[in-house]
C-alpha cells in the first residue's frame, strides 16, 4: 500500500554523495588513477616480466629513502633528480628566452621573417633524439649536451608561437601607443607581452614537454647522472621495476608541472579576461591543498 | 596652445585590389590652426578625417606635403581620443591611465583627477571588460586629457554612444575645455554637435578637400537648446547640403 512517493522536482539528493564525488574533478582523477593501477596489475598477470605496481612502489621507496637503512642513508633519488632538474631549467631558460626574442623579431619585422622563418620551421621538425645525438657528438659526455638538447628542442616551439602572437597584436593599440608617444620598453611590457601571453604559454607548454623528453634521451645516451642516466642504469641491469619506477617519476613530474605550475601562471596572466576561471582554479587548488 | 600648420597635404593608400586605383584619402589640404580654439572637422564618411588626425599624431606618414604641430617652437605634446576607446584590456583603468604617462605617483594623482572629472573614480581597479562601452569611452577621454596635451585630437568620440550619454559627455567636454583651454581638433560628421562645440568648422568634401571654413562667434559653454545655436545649426546644415549635389571628384 505504500504509494511510491511522487518524485519531487528536486535535485537527485539521495544517491548524490558518491556520484557527485565521482564526477567532481578530484573524484574523476582518483577514479582514473585507480582504474589505471588495476589495469596495470592485470597486465602483470598476463605478462609476468612486467613489474607490478607494488614492486615499483617498493623500488621507489628504496630509491628515495635508502630503504633498509631506514632513512638514515638517503637513496639515490634526489641526487639524480636535482641534476636533471638543473640541466632542464638551464636549457629551458636558454631555449625560452631565445625563442621569445626570435619570435618577437619574426613577428614584428618582415625582414627577420624572411630570414629566419624557414630556419625555425626546419628546427621545429627535428626530433629531440637528433639533438641528443648531435650534442653528444659535439660535447661528449658533459653537462652541455643535455642542456643544449633541451634548449634546441624548446626554442622553435616558443619562437613560432610567439611570432604568431606578435602578428596578431591589434594595430589600433599599437597606433594608440604611438600617438601617446609611449616608450618602446613600456610598449613591450604592457602591450606586446600581455597580448602575446596566450601564445607564450602555448609555446612554453610545448617547450617544457618536448624539452623534458629531450633531456631523458640525452641523459640516456650521454649522462653520468640524472633521471635519464638512472633509468638506463636500471634498464641495463635488467631491473625493470627500476626502469618503470623512473619512467613514472618522469611522467608524474611533467604532469604536475603542467597542471599546477602552468595552469596557475596562466590563470594569473589572464585575470583580466575571465575572473570566474581564476576563482574555479583557486577553489580546486584549495581542495587539493596546494 | 599649439600651432598646427598643414601644407599641401596628400595621402593615398595602395589600391585595395590588384588592378584598382590607389585610394585618395586626402586630396590636397592646407590649413592653419593656432591658439586656444576648438576646431571641428566635419564631412561625410570616407573623406579622410581619421587619416588627417593619424597624420598629425604621427601614426601615418604623408604621401606628400608637410604637417607641423608645435608649441612655442618645440614639438607639441598630443592627446588623442579615438573612435573606439582603445584601452589595454589586460590592464586596469588606472594602469591604462598611467600607460600614457612617464611619472609614477604624480601621474596617479593627475590620472585620478581626470577620472573624477568624467565620473569614473570608482573604476580605478576595474578591467575595461567590466565597463560599459560608454564608460570605456569616458576613460579614453580622461586619458587624453590627463596627459595635459598642447593639442587634443578627438575622432568622433561620441558617435558610438547613445544620445543621452553623448549629450552629457558633450557638456563635460565643454567644461573640461573651458577649464584647460587647449587647442582641440574635433572630428565629427554631426553638424549639430560641431556647431555646439566649436569656434571654427572645417567642412571636408569627399576626396579629402576643404569645402568650407566657418567661424562661429558665440560664447562658451553653449547649450544645445540655445536658440542662437539652433539657428546657426540650421544655417550650416543648409550649406552642408549644397555639397552633395556636387559630384564626388575623388
Ligand atoms: N590603413 C588604410 N589602408 C588603406 N586605406 C585606408 C586606410 N585608412 C583609411 N583608408 C581609406 O582612406 C579613406 C579615408 O578614410 P578615413 O578613415 O580617413 O575616413 P573618415 O573620414 O574618418 O571616415 P569615417 O567618418 O567613416 O570615420 C577611405 O576610403 C579609407 O578606405
Ligand atoms: Mg574616421
């Protein structure tokens, strides 16, 4: 006799909890991670030579803490990671700054465009491993090889994007600046850079991803330390969990940089355009506790 | 008070299509403007009004002829109000005001004062995208006044605004102008507006030539509803109509 309660036109509250969490950004990310680890575990059943998640986690724990020494002796992790990070940042800096300058040149002068545009396009099509080989041939097993590999692979992505952005600057704003006799440097800071910011970010994003790939390759071939070197070390030693562990470190790092650092910078740079978007990202970050 | 001398000025733009003729924006203009006068430049669309201001402000270069804009022997300092506001969308209103100045804190005081004058002191920290079109245009006007120019160029500053906002800004402009008394070149195709604001009206014909040069001797500030103003407006509108039967010889 219990008449089914008439569905009120309300939000679907009862089943809401889990479902809402699952469809929230964090819930979705956690779910994706769980599914991924499950699939991985399954893969080890089919292919026994593939190290499982627990194996790899264990390896990373030892690599980071020094393992059985109970944290008294630090593992190799930080040393290698720091070496790679330094080289990467240095290379990225050179690649980014030169890309920015050349991009602005190509974008603002027809002569520079005629001279440089094709060169940059050729560089753009060069895969990172070519730079890894070439720089190793030029410099041998040194720190310059990975740094330059990063710089060379990052440079054209920044240059092309920035050039495009500069060409897209509204001539009306340029004319306004001319009419009010605004100095060149001031125009660069307040007109060129913000107008091109979106393109700079696109370029930087590509540069980071391509450069990070480049450094792994370069260190793999010519490193005596670093993430790439360490990955190869375990590979050569037939210790596949070491190999997989370092690959994961490599991936996690790039994802974090992209998600956290770049998104943050971007939100800040585009505050003027979309206030809501910033709020959303800030809320997200609060939830994650960053 | 600036001195503007335009001598046999011509400006042609390259043909828009491959085998078309070059576009004559300014056919041949000679003109002198000096002192604290408010000069309007009136004429139908495409007769070279904006081009003329762009040449005076150094944004465009003449094809032939010369222009000189001086103030007591040195190059005059310019302010420019454009047909659209032309604010940097990524900078706040205050930063937009400071963009055209070279002095830090002193500039901020001045900028604040002129923003006050156009009734926008509460928008300092807002981005242009958060203001209405009329408010953005007022920021553009405040910006041009705030550099305290010797010569103020205004290109149809009210043409995108509704009649009521335009009217109140016209009154504002008269106030600001009476208070600061600079040389103003004011482009419009609204003869009524020109009569209300100016001491002198230059009428341009299609093809970029001077068709008429009219002095207006009425005290400032003038109200649009003043019968004397209205009479003059009717008379000048009549003269203006004479231009149209004449074929455009561009
Ligand atoms: N940068 C340019 N390149 C090519 N042609 C141009 C350029 N600027 C203006 N012109 C041409 O010059 C002529 C005059 O243009 P201008 O903008 O000076 O007219 P205007 O009198 O300001 O018209 P309006 O009242 O519509 O603003 C037009 O035929 C226009 O097409
Ligand atoms: Mg115009």
